[in-house]
C-alpha cells in the first residue's frame, strides 16, 4: 500500500484545473503514465482485471442499471462504467450505477488516460465511502480496453474520481444495495475536494437520493403506510 500511495501522490500532481460539466469536462489532456494496480479487499490488481467482464456483457442487461431520467434502477449483479476522453471532455459513463451487495463494477478505459479512485483517506482524500470499507484505486490506465474490477460487499454510496481529472469534474458514484442516505458518500463536499467540483458532488447526491427515493427502497412510504393507517383505524374510537 505504501508504494501505491507514493505513486498516487505523484499522479495527483499531474491533474489539470478547470470547471466541470455534468456530461464531461473540458481542459487539456493528461500525460500518459504506466499502469499502477491498487485494489479493493486485497483481491484486485491491474494484471488480474482484464477478465471476462467488459461492456460487451451488456447482453445480460446487467450494466444497464444506471442513472437515466432521474432513476438509478434496481441493483444489478454487475455493472460496467466506461472511462472516456471525448471532444476535449473527460467523464465516467454512466455517472451512477447500482449493484447488489456482493456485486461487481468493471471500469473499462475506452479512451484517454484515467483512474478510478475511491474517495478514501488511504487514497489521500476525504472519506466518501462507507465506514470500515477498504480503499481502491485502478492506478493510471492508458491502454484502450484496459479494465479494473471492484467487488462491493457493503451497502452504501461510494464516490470515486479520476486522479488527473478530478478538478475537471470526472467523478462518479456506485450505489450498493439498499444504501442508507446518511453515509459519508451522501455528505456535503468537504474543503479537501476542489471547490469547482462541489456542485458536481451535490448533483450526484441528488441523483442518488432521487433514484433510491423513487425506487424499491422507499423506507418512509413503507413505514408510514404500515403504521399510520392501521394505527388510526384501530384506535380512533
């Protein structure tokens, strides 16, 4: 972990600075760098990430569970996030995915040079992942088609970013299971995050809150319906 963190500090120094946009971010391209493998739960390295899970697996529909039209959909066993540099913009697609507890997300580089890095103290950043979960970081990916896979065992919201393009708004969220809306990933952005990105994080939080609130996990509605009606009918007289 020490060697990986040292390289990550070097990588952070290469990041560009500009204002983000939701669909992508404009700015200069980042310099290429060699791939650096870090992992989640000790099970993932860059060499082992080029596995069968890629965007072509869309045939089973698993990677289609993502933010679209204000909903993030039901949790899937697997989702794929592509990492793009396109027309001077940098972004993860989709911005939000929803997987089951124990589900996996494959980050696949389509173009450019990017990382998928969790907001975690061990990655020299603020915590925007559930307490007690490990840091994960793809390292710099620069070869088209390279993949990095993370398995998520704990319900919650996991925010992540691209090291060289964080300040340009290249940020995404993984929602796992029936995620609580009061975890670190749903908190207001801290001062450790570039100020230009605060609005993007707030926007992602709103996507997640709206998606979970309008989905199958509606805690408030189910709780109220189960108690208010029955309670009133039984004790009003």
